[in-house]
């Protein structure tokens, strides 16, 4: 059963498809765990590939502190785990979870670029920082795709399907 929110809050959340009327059942716990493991592995592999490419293209970046596996792997794993914990929440609160999660991934990636901008302003090598930007982007792409394709929402039984989208909002105006 959809949650009835005060109209001001409902109007504020509507553009973000936060309507507490999920379009499907939440992904299974097993699929979320599998997606998390694949996301971590894929993100670390993408990071390692970008570091290798960065060092090959710009030899001056060899030995750069943020290109060391212990440095980037900790932060990558933490970020991926947080995103993977968020996905089941998004599938519960939105009738358009992929739409919302994609926008969240873009927003979080932009926020995670702020420290990169900061260290660039502090004088870190621009060639290396460009690859830090690319690493954040790669992690977002890998994690988003793993979650929405591996930890899919499952169809609701026809009788249990709650009104969604415009149908849900039309019932508020009656």
C-alpha cells in the first residue's frame, strides 16, 4: 500500500519519482550481494586499468600516491558498498527506481569530483587528477549497471500492484 504523504512533501518529491509506490518487488538479497561483489571487482579492475593507462600515457604520474592500490581500493570499496546499500532503498521508495538511481549516481559522482577539484587547486598534477575524475566516473558506470541489471526489481503480482505515476497522483486530487 502506498504511503500517503502531506501534499507539500508529496509535491516536492514528485519530480524525483519518490512516491513510495514501487513498480516492482525489491531485488532479492542474493542478487544484491552478487551485484555488490561484481561491482567491487569491476570497479577495482576499471581503476587498475585507468591507473595503468594513465601511467603509460603520462609517465610522470608513475608513483603518484592516489594511484597506489591501497589508496584507491579502500575508497572504491566503501563507495560501491554504500551505492549497493542504497539501491534496495531506491527500489522501495520509487515507482521509477532506475530513473532515480541514475540521477543519484550522476549527482554523487559530481560531488565526489569536488575533492579532485580541490587537490587540483592545491597543485596536484593535472594529468593525474584527470585520471582520478575518470576513475570516479568508471566506478559509477560499473556500479549502476551491475545493480540495475543483476539486482533487478521483480514484477509485482497483478492484484498487489499499487497505482503508479499519474494514476497515483490523480487519486490525490479526487
